[in-house]
C-alpha cells in the first residue's frame, strides 16, 4: 500500500517500496562500516521516540524531548547535520489522521467504533526518523519515518563498536531490511517469519489477530463478566487490595476471570503453529493479568521448544513489543487499527533552511501569547541535557536528580503543602523540572499516586491551574502525566483544568492525551444523571421484588387450591367405595383403608384398586360389601 498526499508518501513495512528503501540504507551502512575508523559519516539520526518493550508515547507538543540522545555525529563529518524537530514532522501525523478520518465523517449511532474511528482516536505511534538522502543543490532532505517499535535492537557488539567510534546509537539496517523482506513474502512459504500477532487483553475482554500483508488470517474475541457494573475495577484487583468477598456476584466474576483465561489459552493453543511464524508480537496486557498470561504461554509453547521448534513469543523476548497506543477496549476493529498504524511508514521531503531556522528558534528563549492575547510570559530556558542533545553532544551517563519539595508534596498527596509552595513565585519556575529515576515532573507523581485518589486529584488540579504545569512533558519512559492517572477522579481533574484554562494554552488532545473538557456544570449534570440512574435502578428493583412476591403468592394460592381439590376428590372416592374418612397418622405409619388399623410397614399391606388393606380378610370383607351395594342398586332400579 502506497499513498502520496501533500508531498508525503505513506507505505507499509511489507511493501516493495519499503524493501527497496531499506536495502539501499543497508548498502550505505555497509559501505560506511568498511570505511576508515578515523572518519564517520552521518547516515541516519534517530529523532523521535524510543523502542521500548513496554512503554511508548508520542512526542511532546511543547518542545520537550526525551532523555535519550536524539542525534549523534562525528566532528569530521562533511555531511550537513540534520535535526528533524517535532514541529517539522507534525504534517506526517496530520496526513495519517486525515487519511483515517476522510472515509468516516458522520457520527455513528452505534457505540461500536469502526477501524477508521479507532485509527483517528489512537493517533500515531512514536516514530524514528532517518535521513535517507540530502540534495545539496536544492537543500532538500528526504526523511523516512518508521514506527519505533519496528526498529530492531542492535547486537551488543554493534552497539559497543558504535559508541567506541563516537557514533551513538545506530540502527541495524541489515535487520530492518530482513524484517521488511520477511513480511513481504507470500503466505504459502512457511517458517519465514512473515506474520504479525496483535493481542489485547484487559479485564473481561480479549481480542487477538494474526495478520499477513494487510489481511487478517486468524482472529478471535471473548467477553466475560469480571467487573462490577458501575463500580469499576477487576475482581482480582479488589481481592488483592481488600481481600476476597463472599457475595454471589464476586463468585460469578471470579468464574468469569477463569473462563477468560481459558479462552486466551484455547486461542494460543489453536494458533501454536502460527505463533512460531510471527516476526513481531504487539501486545497490550493489564498488570493484573500479566503473570497468568505468560505462565499459560510458557506452558503451551514448552512442548514446541522440547521438540526443537523455535518460537520467539516469551516474556522478555525482543520481538514482543508493548502497544504504544491507548486502544481502549479490546476488539477486532482495535486489532486491525493497531496493525495498520504500527506498519505504516512515512516518506517526506524537508527544506533544510526552514528546519535550521526552527532549530535556532528552539535554542533561544521562546515567547508565546497568553490566553487573552495581551499578556505574554517567558518560557523557561532549555535545561543542559536538552542543550547537549541540540548541540549533538552525546551524554555518557545520565545523572539522576533529587526530588524537589514540589515533587515530594505531589508524591505524598499533601495538598496544603503543595498550595503553600505554589503560592511562592520562585517555586513556579521549577514546576516542570524532572527528577527521580524516571525523570518525572511533580505532575507525573501527582497523577500516578494511588494511595488517596481524592488528594491526588486536588494536587493535579492545583499544579495545572495554579502552577501552570505542562501536561505534555514526557518522562524517561515516554509517558505523559495523564497516562499515569489510574483513578477516574484524577482523570477528571485533568479535564476540569482543561475546561478552566482553555484550549489554546496546551495541546490537550495531541500532546497531553487528555480527554474532552469537563466543566463544573458537566460534572454536576453527570452526578445528577448517575443519581437518577441509581434511583431508577432502586425503583425497578422494588417493582421487580413486588412482582416476584405477587407471583409467589399466586403460586402458593394455586397450590393450596390444587391440594384441596385432590383431597376432596379422594374423600368422594372413599364415600362411593363405602369407606369412612381416613384417619390421621404419624410419619412412618400407614392406616388400613377398611378397618383403620395402623401398620408399621407399607410392604406388609395388600393393595387392591386404589386402596391398601392390612390383611386379606379386610380385602374380602370390602369386596363383599361392594358386591352387596351393587346388587342393592340394581334391585332398586
């Protein structure tokens, strides 16, 4: 698949275009390796996104860059140094989103979203930009963008050699070319690693598909009852935090979790042969289900490894990549959307003069207008680490900064201390500082707090509204603060701050990944709607109980009437047979229908017609009486 729009060409990793392009890059890379060790030539520069097994995020819309060095080049290089900024590459994301949204503009009445809707919702994954060619006459550079998840990891020997030669992280183009070549092979060829698995598993929902050259050849979905409606949270998480509940609903949810795990195991067992032919595995797993999932994978694929069949699907495999997108509920359409965005590459031409002007503007102090358009504020100077990246000076070792008082207050959820710190103007200059092992801002720590969601939501709101914290900054694992918000109250605080501060101050949707704005009136309306819904549920529950009670009373009345009718019929039969009313007996005792004698065992009695007798004498006497009564009736006629 190849599409050209606005001087931007879209193609897939398994297309002939990709195979030819990566083959040319591989040849250039081999020629560069054979050159003298004293001189290196920049052939590629990674500028956005990092390939990680679990965590991904898009570029920061406010100009913040990741902690890893983006570019590395030699002092002796005669090639022009090319730094592709996020603002220069924003056209790529807009083209991809325009492609996905052009075919579906009208709102759908159904809650189920199509593949194009999901592509527009999840956006584009982190990408690695590579300079393919530079035309010195026109000063135009040809740049290809590849999803960072598709970039293979270099071997340890290659990585050590690149750092010894002061080249920094280089892309193993021979592996990238081999990946593209394998994915382009036809399906009839087996054991060629030409398939891709997309698997999504959350509490109560499972979806997976195996794809080959844009087509889904296997897919499955499953949905089970594992989450209490209206409460949220999986039953397993509730059991781990608060102990096991003994209600009927909790037992049903535990049974649903066991059934969901069995469904996943059944799908993997059925696809066991195809899993060994996959080149990459894109997965999205919730934390509570990871251990059980990988235990089942190990148990299912262990027999294949014992027979000598090699499969790269295991927990710490470099071919297992976490899906760097928020895909929502697992579904077949979601798997197709993830496969499309994760295999789409972009080729575009960039004017170096415009890019160099943008690069110089980044190094200077940037100024932007306030919301009212009259006041302006000066942005903070780029820190030393970002200056080293922009100056193309590789960092040998990352220094971990200590937490500031703002970080400590946000981490502990101390709202009072945080407000006191934000009231001082000097502390507002450090509200976006990154510290700790993951280089997180105070907003990251406040959003990721799980001890007290109410206090954490107040901290998030204070940092955004009072401290003007940047919600688009990425940490060392390329995560925005909103990504760490696990409680609904914390996510609502982001949306309330968005409604208060307006849409112009930050790129809430593209950069911060924050949901739609939520005003106080919207929140109040939501609470009223929830209260009305709960009231209606209670009303329906009362009506249902009343209906059940009335139905039970009607059944009891019908049963009593039926028993009375049967008793009357039995008495009428005894009267016609010339017998007296049956005496009451205790449990385990039986009375003779003729002489009313009590018998201990029913097996010792004699049965004739519908009556039981204690002896044959009673049988004969009753028979003679019935015969005499019949004769008397005939004589009277």
